[in-house]
């Protein structure tokens, strides 16, 4: 089987030298890509800017913005059997990108107008048909209800709930929620082991 995996953050440019991003290291997405490859599957990894090397045997495409990530995924998705959407995609981007560096003006504030980015997971999952779609939800509050809302609204098979402490960490925990109402806590484990456990459960016969 062939799987599409997204990983890492996106960067949304504000001017030629500044951008908006988040604290995602990409480790979980890369660990899942590696676990899928270890399990004998083909993997297409679309990654935001990270300092990680591509896992052996994994086809990787680097992108920066959410729009670039969506475009890359839409080209790859028709040839894939499933999706693990792990990337921490920016929900918003600056409505305008300045052509020149924005200058500091003493005593003056700066107001940014933001516009929504496309929802990559929802866009791809809407076209999944019988294919597998696994998403990730990072919530700062106890977020099981919100994760379940996303699971149903985006037509996913599974969603993995974690918190901000997972960003940049070597080890993590997550709560795996499935469309049939089941819930399974995983971890804390090193992310490589957590990814193997997740892949094993998600790809087991249902």
C-alpha cells in the first residue's frame, strides 16, 4: 500500500524576512512515515520546514506555506491508499505580504489582517471514498469533544488528540479516537515507538 503523510509546521510570510509559524518539530510525522516504511508500505511525505532528514526509503517533498502543502498533497493523493495528516498547518496567513521589510516605527503598533488558510485535511478527506484518513488534533484544553467534532465533520476514520507539550518533544502521548466511538490512550512513549504502535492499531483489520 502507499500512504501520504504530512509533517512539520508551515510558514506564512509577512514580508521578505519574517513569517508566522508554530513550534512543531515534525518528529511525529517523520516517525509515522518511518513506521509505515518499516511495515513495508510506500510513503510519500510532504513536509514543512524542519531540521530532520527524510526516513530511509521515503519519498519526501519539502514545502513552506499551507497553500504549497495542499497543492503537493493534491498531486499525490490520487495515487495513495491512505492519509496520515500530522502537519501543524497554520489556520491563518497574513492577508497581504509586504514586498519590503516592515520597518519599526517608534511608538506605533502594528495591526495584521489575517485570512483563513485552506483546511488541507478536510479537503483531502472529502475525496477519500473508501480510503483511510487519519488526522491529528492539538488542543490546549481537554479537547476530546472538539477532536470528536473534527473526526465527524471531516469524515475521518481516526483522529489523534494531543496537547502543546508534544511540540518539539522526543516522547509524547496521544488519545486515539475512532469513528466507531472507541478511544485508546497511547504513551507516553518515544515518538518512534508511539508511531509504530499507532500504525499497528490503525492498519489492523477492522
